């Protein structure tokens, strides 16, 4: 790897990191405004233009708060838990492709931090499974019964739904034939009969539904947010956290929301492909503009799913814990298995 | 005597579509989306202020006629105040109204806005105005003297009208 390659890699990492951090902060604002509009009120509208600087105010407030650690708690683990959460939330972004490769000054740039890994889908699933560690450690290290219970409930919920998530993705992988996310996105380019885009949702609708529900459970978002609901366990695993550590958990949760939205758009909705526009000859010549167009396509799709996450949060009542586990093991898992088996049979027959 | 059997309502069995839960989710989400386009109920304070009606008990003020304050410094309001917020000092004058308060102070940090002083006053000299915006930067600023308490009678017509209609019947 020459120096120029290293510089390009560092620039890509910095861009993704900044998109993540600023995006997560603005998703907080988006959630407040959207939940307010659903509830017939306006959200924050005093800081900045119509409240746009509220995210910075929130982050500043969290940074300036006192850092309180329970006296009997394990200080090392108490500090380590949010670090694990945020590190995992950021690290998974390395496999998300942002656009087709483009050339600047003779040098071809692939806008993915870790491009063309043959096992990138597996890496995605494995890294998102590591998120459980952060939560369990937080629950344990707080030295509080309720935090522990909240952390354990959260962890149990996450590992139950990871199974269905993986199986749904296997069904999709059988159709496409590869674990390489870049190739999965490439397989969704173009259209059928010139009208319908070749998105995976039309190929695997049940798989998408299972993945959607599992994504809600993975990110601890409503209606699966029992572990952190206020009337339930105060704050669940993050009760004993203040200041920047709480800010990191907060950021990691919204980062996971953005990640799941981006992954859903990438795997089932065609990723960065803009269905009918991007094959125009104008864009074949100006590939930097095409890259920007594709990046904006991914951005719009991700934004729609983030809106969807927040919309669902304020529409559906919370699941009780036993209902949640019942759904995960007795409904989602058999459905995902059935989906995989039927997909395998159909794919084998069509060969 | 015949006993009456009452049949308690048994819950209906859920239909297939209801058990699926997804159509119900879609209905719920449609409702929430519709709410986003309904008018908002937020009052944009301070651009949109709330103007109270006549029966509202704001801060107590001294009624000021063209000859000065109506108050004769009898001290009844000071005695009846449950929070001991009012301090009155009477003095003599050669005008037609011989008594007047040389010192009249209300500690707004103690005042509980109950309206007893207004009820007990024989001269209707102290009334509860509509003012609810009280902000102090120092606790010393909260002791209102006569300068801050005197309000011309023309501005208190709503309250005086309310008192005349509802409270002064006895």
C-alpha cells in the first residue's frame, strides 16, 4: 500500500466517522421533532433555525455534566462498557458501501472503508452481535439490581433476535449467492422490464419483514424497548451512567439505529442505486457526480428507515418480556427457518 | 325471590388477520401519520402570550385613583395574609382621606396569590391583577414597595367588574 492509498483510507475513515457522529446527533434531534409532530406539538424550535442546533446543545450538556460512578461499582468495567458499545457501533460501518467506484486524477477510489471483502455480511452480523457485550457489562458494572436485570433482559432479547436476523439474511444470500456486500448491492442494479427495480425486497419479502422486526429488537427500540423504558426499570442498564458515558450509550443506540437503517437499505432496497436515473449516459462520463448521486440515494433510503423507526416507536405499545421472548423463539425463528428452507428449495429447482 | 343470572362478556376470539397483528400495526401507524398533519397545540410563548380572564388571581396591586391610593392603611390585609407577606405602616395627612400608608411592602417571594387580602379589604384598595410574569435576579428585588404596587384603576376594570358581579353580593 503506497502512501497515497494510506491517505485515501484515512480520509475515508474520517468521513465515515464524522458522518456517524454528526448523523447520530442529528437523529436525536430528528426523533424529538418527529415524535413531537406525531403528538400534535412542535419539537425544539428555539436553538438555531427551527431548532437545528439543538443536537449541539444536547451534546454540550452531556459533556459538561459530572461523571458519577457508584461507589461499589467496578470502575474499569463501568468505563469500558460505553466504549465497547460505541466502538462496535462505529466499526460496523466499514462494510457499508456508499457508491460505485469513481476515478479522480487517474486514481480509482472505492467509497467503502473495507471494500470487496468476501465475508463482509458475516462480519456485519458478527460485529453487531458484539454489541451485547457492552450492554451486559454496563448492567453488571453498575452494581445495582435493577441495572443488572435491565442489562440481562436486554442481552437475552438481543441474542434471541440475532438468530432470526441471521436466518433471514441466509435466505437473501441464497438468492444472491454471495456474502460480499458489494456484490449483493451490484446484483440489485438495473430493473426488471425497465420498470421495477431489482431490489431484494421483491425477491425476499418475508425475509425483509423478519429482518425488520429483528432490527427493532437488536437496537432495543420500541416496541422492544422494555429494558430501558422509564416505567419499567428507570433506565435499565444505563441508569447509573451520567455525563459523557451516558452520552456515548445514547450515541451508540442512535448509531445502531442509523446502521440498521443503512444495512436494510443496502441489503434489501438496492443500496446506493438510484433506479432509473443512474444509467443515463451523462452519469457514465461524470463518475464523481454519479458517486454523489448514489450517496444521496443511500442517504435518502437510510433517512426513510430512520423516520420509520421513530414512527413505529410512537405507534405501537411496548411488548411485555414474555411476549417478546415468545415472539422471538416461537414465531420469528420458525418463520425464518421456513423462509430459508423454501428459498433453498426454490433456488435449487430454478437452477 | 328469583336470582338473576348475569352473563359476563366473554372476549371475542381474534380473527386470523387480527392475530397476525401486522394489519393492526399498519392501522395504528396510519393514525400516527395522520396526526402529523393536524394543527399543533403548542403556544409559542413569548410570542403568543396568555391573556387571563377577569377571575384570574395574578399578583396583588394597590388601586390608584386620581387623588392617590385608595388604601387607608387599616392593616387588615397584613393580618389576614397567610404567608405574612404584607407590611403596612400608617401615617396621617391633612387631606380629606386622613390615613395613608407611608410604607406598604409585599414580599412577592412569600405571597401565595390566595386573594385573602383582596377579600378582606374594606376599601377595595388591593386587588389581584392579571400580571403573572414575575422574574427577579436578586431576592431583594422581590420586595415590592408602593412604586411597584400602584396601578391606575382604569387598568383593573376586569377584576373590579368580576368582584362586583360575583363577590360583593354579601
